[in-house]
C-alpha cells in the first residue's frame, strides 16, 4: 500500500513489495542504516540500543528483524519487548544507552507499523540526523560485524515499573491526594500496551480501575486514534460503571484523552491545557505547543504570568522550542504531554498522574473542571492526496488568498482569524493533508473546516 520514509523514521503497511511497503527487507535496511548512523554519531568502542514495541500484530516479527540486524552490526540490544514509547525514551536515559527504537505506528490502524528512532538522550532525531539515516539507507553503505564481534540481546521487562517509579517520585505528583480522592476510572487500552501500563500506574496511585480493551493482542477494537467518534464504547461504559472518568491512550501511549463522568469528551486538546494549569500553579514559566493546538493553552499560560510559544508540528520541533524558551511544560494538542522534569518526550503516564493530582486538589468533577477553561472547539479533518498533486503550490496559493489575515508558513499554512483559525499541512506519516480548525462553537469550527476542504478541492 505505502511506505513513508521521513526524518522521524520509516512507516508503512505490512506485506507487499520491497520499497513500496514495510517488508522484512525494508525493516532490516533501515535498522542497518540506523546502526550505521549510530556508530558515526557516537564513535566509541561499544554501543547499546534499547528496543520496545507496541502490541500490534506485526510487532514481534519486526522486532526480531530489527534487533538481530543490530546484533549483526555488533551492537548490544536491550529488549523491553511490549512497552510504550515514553518508557523506551526513559529507558534510553536510565540505561545511558546510545539510542533507541520504538516499533509502533502510533495511531495508525493495525496493518501499519514503523521504526521510530531515538538518539542517546531518548529523544527523537533532528532533521539532519534523520536525513543522514535516509542517505545511508539509499546508498546501502552498511558494514556488519565479524563473528566474534556480534552483539547480544539482553531482555529487561522491568521498565514499565521503573518508568512508573520515576513518575511517582516527582514532587508534583500527589499520590496521597489521589488515593484520598477515591477515583473510579474506566481505561480503554485499545488492546495495546496502554492496557498494561495504565492500569499498573493507576493501581500504584490507589485508583479503582475498570479495564476495557486492555488485552495486548494488537486487535484494535476501534480506530486507535483517541478521537470522540471512536470512543462510544468507553463513553457508555463510564456512565454504566458510575465512574469518575474514562481514560484512553493510543497504541504506544504517547497520546492521552479523558471522558468525563457524563460520558462526554473532556476534549483531547484540553488534556495539555489542564495539566499545564496544574504545573504552572506549581512553577511559573513558559509553555510550548504546536501550531495545530488550541488557543486555550495560550490563555492558561498568560493567566499564570508566563509566555506561550508555537512550534511546527512534530514532537522534535516542540522539544527544540521548549529547550530554547525553557518551557516548564509543553506538548501537542493531540493529547501529548511533555514534562522536562521527567524527560523530553510525550508521555501519557505522567500526564495521567499530573491530571489526577490536579483533579484531586480541585475537588471538582471533570465536567466542572472543563468549565473553568476558555471554550474553544476544534474540527480535525483529512483530505486524501493524489500522486500528481503539487501540495506546496496548493498551500502557497492558499496563503496568498488570505494574505490580509495573520498567516504563518512555518509548517504548512496557518491562517488566524479574529475568533478562529485554520491550519493546513501535509502529514509526515500519511498521504493526506490535515485540516485543523478552531472556533468559539463546534458548528463554526465544522463549517470553517468544510469551507476550506471545499476550497482545497476546487484548487486541486
């Protein structure tokens, strides 16, 4: 179906022809390119790489291919097996490893998988490093180890618990307040590793947990992107169980969303807003999110006396700007929480712990907490790309058409109107244009999205 090679890694559908899909040969090729780059970058005697995966069906196969390719290059591999993206990121730091690879296609359906690549800091690669890996893969300039110099695989399945230990040790995570609040929570783990990690965290926090789709089979029971339209079962179960909330994560546990006690979506965008409100109440400072994120984070940051900054879409861009602006918290409006005090990566587990601490201190229900924030409504849509479409020319035309408005071309085209905005950008992970809008009502946001979808169609 498709293979997407980008600076952030390689992503594709399983099966099919080499170079067109994510086949075993492609997995080996890009694992070898990463191993070659790692040796160039680190330039030392021995090398160690952490590997983990989500629960999707192809994961075990891809993991064995990737690990043994690195072994063939003389690299020592630390195998976390079923894990989460933030857990692998934490493990790279705690192990003082040279890099890491997470085998996950994040929110994509089960036929997809990917190699997401980390540096020695446990952070996603920058553009220059990603480009270098693509060059190595294209040239196939690999060199493998002699028989006496092969690497070895060491299994370590303790890292989810070690990750939770690090979270519970944070000053801002109030375990006693959470226990005293006596929360009852329904967890949708989308039959991936969130079904392992989230209940384990909640148990340590003294939260009563009702599990929904927490079997790590990789058979996703619904579209794994944690959007309102995919969470009907969770919404109904929260009401049936008389629960305080529902929690849902994506397959690799770097996106987080909540359902309130009435079965209504708390708002994926408001995950970061609420957590930032709590953190900024503990430590004044700046925040960062990407251009597709809600204005509500800006409002909350300014309320606490800080400054808000917007980056290009992509975790690596958010992290770079967070470091530059010394942000105390940041992330992405898709439910990604980045807390520098823990690590520079989107982390649903620390997001849950901070959110529950916030809620326990507020002594309010989720629906009541939501009313304390500015009301903005988003519409998230996709337009399928055709192979012959010149997307750059199309976006340039859109920018010129709206030159009288506040226009940013840092990442695609974002057009800011007085009480709304639209962001148009080509996806790095799917052959689509993403169309995000935000307005004061859901109807206005939907109408703005429909308007721009029609304009794109007329120009293409």
